[in-house]
């Protein structure tokens, strides 16, 4: 069948993309007064985002592969889909933190 040819994105490939996405999201050279903010954003992302099951982010990749099953993905497409998947994971992490704040959670 058409779907039997699909090659799922390996979670390790998706995980490996996270570090470069964080690096690409933060400025390479910044003024000293922004260094603290940049470091804090990096710590927040690294603490809150990459440690879950990543079902939502990986489903973005799997869905795209289903939509383009008739051809192989280019390296550029794969990178773009990984970025989109991580955007979904960042949104999910933010929603969990916001929920904890609203619930006055101590976790």
C-alpha cells in the first residue's frame, strides 16, 4: 500500500534538531545587557521543552510524510518540519507552564 513505504522520523533525529533550533533562535552576538536574557531563555527552553514524549512534535513529522508519501523529503523540508514540530512542542510546554501557574501548582 501507499503508506507502507513511509519511513517514520526517528525520534533521535528529531531530538538532535532541538539544540540547533535553540541556537538559531537566539542571537549569535548580543550586547552585554541582553546576555542574561538570552541565557535565561536558553535555560527555560532546555528545562521545559525537550524532556516529554514529544508525541505532538513527532506527529507533525509523521503527518507531513503521509501527505508527501509519493516522494522523498529533501533535507530542507526535513529541517523545516523539524522546526515546526519543535514549535508545537514549545507551545505545549508553554501551555503546561501556564496551566501550572493558573492552578497555583507546586510542581
